[in-house]
């Protein structure tokens, strides 16, 4: 019998992540603007706000001794940053108009591209490049490198960047967001403070910018506390990426569709792969698959290993060496999954926290930067005008800028694209070109879609080739290449149903996880078909995929997790 993941919820309540400020004075940090998340959106906001305040000393003075602070849970800025990525550089140019393209932290424009439909593990058909896949003028980037650059620029403008800091609680009082509370650092597995543990600290702010990424704990808490909804739920995809050093670099972008994914509707497998050049000897490659898939034995990590055996891919990496590996979820709900309110009293949502990703065009980084710029402009304008930013409507200029600007207009045009593929690659592929051609007018109205955990899973018998250790690899050796450094004895940050669950659901967790966190306890199955699942959270690379399949990812201790360098 197929199993519905949402029937086995985790012991997790978003409202528990909301509290009133109550720390003693010595554990308070008063700030002007607190930005939660050191990704492209949060850092672009910090940079733009720093630029605006540099020309406005009166407003700067009103923000106090710490006008801008960026809270980043990774060991360093960029440690948790992973993306494809081919980026539209225009928002970056807008942010740094005095820099030439050669001075921007990118690998430059790539002007050649090819798209292939893989019909089997050995055959491929070259396709005309669809409009969505055209990347002329876009730049190849390492998101980790880009974010390190943005952090340096933000600090030069007076922002304080605090790495190794996890935001665990949203502070709310008198109907407005008042900042965040960090986690206690140095707890043991049972949540008891170890010798030398650092206490939680409250960061009090006039404005809080939620830039946590796709699976933000405080974003969910804020939406719950303030009754923020969206027309349809957010849905996600899981991307698994590898960076290869190769004897001969790519001269073009390569995208593939088809194999190793199955096109029939019963499988609900939607996604594709990429190979991007990153300079003369590095190639970024990966596979992205929507997390609404039906097969409890599907593993994106193992599908990527299969893909590398295809002649088209194998010839690119032949003689090369895998140097980094990582995984991350991507919000794919598009326009209809964006929160109805992008600003609430004292706070606003930017980047992936708001779901700004154009799935057909495989683009989101430039939206993140642009939304950070819009947020900074709205915050500055409100503060400069003397508005009380804790009052409803004080920051709605940000909502208007997003919805009436390129982000809102472009996402509106593809508003019905992703949900078509919940009927499978073949069915969705028949409708998607019409949506592109008509800029979203076909089909008429809003096409409904369901949360990933509302789709049943069952064993549809995926089979994978044994890793050879040269071109294909197992999950644990891949986690090692992520640079993951998580204490074995820190509290578990992952939440799954606390009791026994159906074997199909347990299999879905085991196979979905690219880091081998979940394991069915041997001998736990009985006549009712239910099993127990063991977790090894120290393996976790914080991809967030478990949330889409019925569990819940929460931020672990600051400084833990992967340490990406060029992902």
C-alpha cells in the first residue's frame, strides 16, 4: 500500500520558535537591522543598506553602535552556500556600478550551450535550445565565492558579520518582530550544557530580515505567528552537485533531460542535470529532482552517479578528479507559493525564504540579490522618513517593489509551469511550452498543486550501479568531500515521527537523504509492516530535504555542517 508522508508528522510546532524578549541586559545585542542568513539575499541587503547609510549619517546614527548585523550559521560565510549556478549578473552590476565585469566574483560569461534528451544510459538526442535554457550573457559563478565577496563588501561598509551563529527563536512583542535569539552553543546530545557552553544571546533589532534560505525555521515561525499564507504551499527539489577538476575544461553549458529519470506519470519524476564551466579546469555538475517523486527507492545522489556513466557526461570528466560534493533543496513553487505578505511588522522575507526561483529558467541567485536590494531600499526609506517600522504597512514598499518589478513580473509569466510536472515529465512537457509561448496565459487560471509530503510514496524498484571509487561514489565518501564537521555529541536537529512508520516511508527517508543520515533498524519490522528509523545527524549536510518528505530540518549548532569552498 502506498504511504502518505504527511500522515506521520514530526513532533514539531513552528509556534515554539516564537518568544518574547527576556534575556538579561548582558546577553542582549541592540542593533539597527538584523539580517538572518549570510547568503546572497541577506548580504546584498547588508551591502545596499551600508551604501545608503554612508550617505545618510542621521539615519545611521539612529541605528546605534551596531547598525547592521548578519547572522550566519555556517563556519564561515559561504560554508553552506551551494548552487548551480549560471547567474544573470545585472543585479550584481546594479549593486556595484563602479566595478567592471572582470572585477566581479564570477567566471565570466559563457556564450555556448547545448541541450540533450537522454533516451537511455548510452544514447542522447541533441535538442534545439529552448528559450528557458538560453544563457547568453549570464555568468558562471561559485555561490560560496560570491557570498564571501559580498560579506567582505558588507563589512567594509560597517556591517557586522557573525558566523557560527544559529538563529533559533523569533522575538515578538506588542505585535511586531523585535529580533532573534541564538541557540546555546555547547550542548550535549541530551541538551545539557557542557563545561564552557556559550549561552543564548538576543539580538534586538528595529528591523529583522529573514534570509535563511529554502527551509528557514524563523520564516515558518513568522508566517505562523502573523497569519501569513500563500495561495498554494511551497514545493521543493533536491539538487546534488559535484565539482570536478578535469584535464580539459568545458567550452559551453550542457543541460540534459530524460534518463536517468522516468517519464511516466506514476513516477512523478521531474528534473534535469547541468554541466557548467568554471574556469579552465573546473566543471560544476549536478542533478536536480523535484521532491514530490513517488518512488521510495529513488536517490538523487545515486542517480547522479548513474548519470556520470553516460558517454555524454563521462567524456567530460574522463581523467578528472572529484574535488567537492554537496546537496541542497531549492524552492520550486513559484509565484503561487510566494507569501501573500512579504513584509510584516518589523520584518520581511527575501531570497529563497520568499521562494523567488524561476524553475523553467533555472534561475534564483539574481532574484535573491535583487530582493536584498529592494529590502534595503524599503528599510532605509522607512527609517529615514521616521516611520515606526513595527507598525503594519510600514515596509510595504518592499512588497510593491518585488511584485511590480522584474521578480514579480517574470515569476507571474511562469506561474503555472512547475505544477504541470506533478503529472510526470511527459504530461508536463506537453503543456510547458505553451505556457512559455503565451507567458502563462495557458492554462487559464491557477493550476493547483500540493505539498510534497501530500504525495504518496511506494517501492517502484530503482536499481543503482555499485560505486567504482573513480567516477562513481557512495554517500559517505561524498559527505567527506563536503568538509562536514559536525560534533557527534551535539543535539539532534532533525525531527521525524517518533514512533514506528511504514516501511515505504522509512525507505523514502533512507534513499532520499544524500548523506546517509537515516537507517532502518535491523529487526524492527513486524507483521504490521511498520519499522523504526535510526538517525546519524552528524552526517547531515543540512540540505533540508527531510522537511519535504514528512520530517523537519531545524538549524543545528552554529559552525556545524558542511564547509563548501567553491560550490
